[in-house]
C-alpha cells in the first residue's frame, strides 16, 4: 500500500433525527388605536431598560453568580415592574448570556483553526505546491508578510477571547451588533438618522412573557382570550394607564390565528402554558403577536421503519436541492428532481426562498409515498476559514452560501408536519463516489444527470444501509464467453464480491487472449465425445432418435 496515500476517514452510521418540540405562530395586531400604540411603546421602552441593566450586571459578574445574586436582581426588577415581568426579564437575560457564551466558544474554535492553518502555510517555503487536503506555501514574499501580520492579529484576538472565557464575561449588544454598526455608515445602510434611531429603540424593547400552566389561559402577564382579546399586565410605574381592573390594559385589536389555531385554542382552553411576544416592524409600521409553546417529546420512529418504504436522498447545494427517490433496495426510481432557491437579498427574502423550496420538496416526497428523507449531517465548521482556502474566494463563498444551519432547523420542523422522518448521514465522499458510480450510468438522451443528482443517490443509499458503489452489470446474454464470466452478485458482506469470478483452471477472464473463448484452454470443458461439458455430461449417440 502507498504510504503517502491519504486513508479514508471512518463513516458514521446514519440516524433518525429527533422531531422538534417547539411551535410558534404569529398574527398581526390590526386596528390599534393611538392610545394602544402609545401604551405598547411605553411598556416596551420601560421593560427594555430594565432588561439592558440586568444583562449588564449579569454579564459583568462573571462566575461570581449564585442563587442569592439572582434573587437580588429579581427583587430589583420586581420593584419597578411586577414579579412575573421580573421573572421574564431575568430568564431572558440568562438565555441571552448562554447564547453569547456558545458564540464565544465557536469564535475561539474558529480563531484556533485559522491560527493553525496560518502557521502551517507560513512554515512552508514560498511557492511550494500543496497536496490533496493540505494547502501549500504562499505565492510571494509580500503575501507571506501580510499573512504573518494577520497571524499576530488572530493570536491577540484569541488571547482576549480566552480571557473572557476564563472569567465568564460576555459582550452582548442589545439591539444587535449589525444595527449598532450601521449608525457609523448610514448611507451604506440606506437609513437616515431618525430612521436608524427608531429601529434601534424598537430592537431594544422587551415585550415577551413566558407562560404558566394552571393559570388562566396559560399566561398571566400577556393574556389572550379564546375570542382573541389581548390584555397586558402593566408595570407598576405605568399602571395609571390601565383601562381594566387589576392594572391591566386591553387592546382594541383581536387575534385570530389561522395557522395551528385549533391547537392553540385547545391549549388555552385547558390553561396550559403559552408564551407570547409582541414585536414591532418599523419598516412596515405594524405590530405582531407571536405565540409559542412546547410539545411533549415523542420518540422518533426506528431506522428500520424509516427505511421500509424507501426514501428520498437530498443533496444540499448553494442554490438548489438535488433529490432522487430510491426504493428499499437502494435502486433509483424515476428521474432526478431539483428545487431551486435564491439566497441573495435581505434575510426575509432568503428565508422565504428556502421555505418555498423545502415546501416543494416535502410535497413531492408526500406524493411519492416514501416515509423518510435522507440528508447530509453538514457542518463545514472546519472548512469556512479564509486561511484554509486563501485566494479561492469563489469556493469560500460557495461553502458559506450553503444554508446548513437553516436547512436543519427548517427541515426538521416541516418534515414532521408532513409525517416524514428525517435520516441524517455522514457526508463523507458522497459527492465524489456518487459522481463516480452513478452519474454516467444514469445519463441518457432523456435524462440529464449532474454530480449533485448522483450525490443524492449516494446519500439515499447510505441512509438505507447499502454501499454507494454499484454492482457491475452482467455479461451479454448471448455472448457469455465473449463478454466475460458473470461477476459476483453476492451479499454486501461477502469478501471479494466485486471481483471477477475465476475460471475452472484458475485463470482470470482478463488474461485470456483476445478473440479466444474463456474456456478455450480447458479441453474437458469442450463439447466433445467422452469429455464432461461445462454444465454437465454429453456424449454422441450412435443413431439419431426417431419417433
């Protein structure tokens, strides 16, 4: 074996993805009066200020946080709002801190990968070519110098992040870091100073409340009645604005959830917890209310049950999903399907494009009658760094353009609604082996195959437990000797199943001279008098048979 040949990395077994348990629905708050708009803005501004103060105290405390410090913080917020608002504010602080903490670890890993790759490339001579999987040295002395400076910058950033991780401190911008940076370049963001200020204030509001099981309609802070009436428990400094008993303000708008409305109605009828969040869209000048709750965890179906009726293998790309249907034996059925999307433009447009493509994919899967969809368990966490691919800007953009995290989040939820299981497989070599074994055989004058379509077949076969490699085809039925002996069609666990079958004299069919039959050298295999034929005994009769 060649010592320099890169070994294959181990392939993880496929598994069925657990269904998501969270549910969220949204409806617009229509026909609000000026007084309603004023009250919502005042409540959001007041609670947003309390949330910002609480988050600053919590993040600066580091690891010096105990139950006593949490109780003290909650008491301070309760004095300026209510006990339930204080619970929602402190819980939101804890969730935001945990999210920022996970981001710290991810940023540290990204910096570590970049530093390791820079150190490797800087250690190589200038102009040295890379090998498969390992980049080479830099092309010029100037590029080497610039990368050496970047190495020092990344090391300084890594030291700062490691210090924050060691002390438990996080850096969070309420309202969003991107929106904060837009203030320094309003022209590029196509915003005015007044428009930016309005968006900044709205992003820092706090108008969300967790539900409570056993309480009336599942939430005491923001309550939505079965008839759609929305009422809010006002904080103590704003209770003089109440228009209902016990310091509550009832909005004139009525909510009517069209999507999952019956499920929501069943929950509030039994006083089960429902969380609500009120959001203001500055660009559209509209108010929205979002309801969310958790479903009980349901055990996912087994892998064998998901494979029973065949499945659809889906290859995720930067601009489309390439899908192919396979039966339970791993055989492709029909023609490849492609579902396109455009991930340019703003976030709302990209999200809508992705949801539309996934909806088309799931509707087609439902029509075919399969029970599962197979996708790659993609991450690319170690392949996105600019230090690895350097000047290959288009390839880096391609890797970044593949919506791996969004596909995971969207597809799990949407597939569960269609009654389809989701099988995740290891993405190792699926594109390479799929193109090698399936692209050419399935290409015809009426079917155009791409390497992405072939990758979908490879993903599906791996999810079904079959090898990606195809069985070699049998010889021509009328030229068994000329076409070579039939290859093994043994079980996939049999050793040597892809090799050619040996002849009776132990020679390989490839070693027989061109134009001669495979059994030409075996005299006992010929159809001659007194000799055993290849498939039995034969002897010339003395007289022809007559009837």
